[in-house]
C-alpha cells in the first residue's frame, strides 16, 4: 500500500507544520519569488537572518500516524549559494 501525504503551504488549514516559538529565528510563510516560478506552490516557508552566530529556527510537524513501518519522507529545500549554516 502506498500512502502519499502532501502539505499545502498555500492553504493554512492543510499545512501541518509550525515554527518553534522558543527558537531565536522563526519560519514564516512568504509568497514565492521568481526563482520558484516553475513550482506549483504560490507560497513557501522561509527562514532568514543576517546574523549567523548560534541562531536557528525549527520547523515542526504535527504527529503523522502511519499504519506501516515502511515509508519514505521527501523534503525539497532551496538554499541560495551565499547561505551559511
């Protein structure tokens, strides 16, 4: 049996992720910019900072219940070449 879960950042009621409020940096939902124009989503989650010393943000998902121990989790991440961390 194949189970596919898709998280839609364009519809907040379908998005099961949230930012850790205790982290120094917060994830925010932002409109997609030109480099994402080939993607189907209109929004992405973004973490930005101009300070790189021990700052982090944590994106947390709500519990996902799977009835099978075999599953695959795929995450697409876009990082600009000047990013550090």
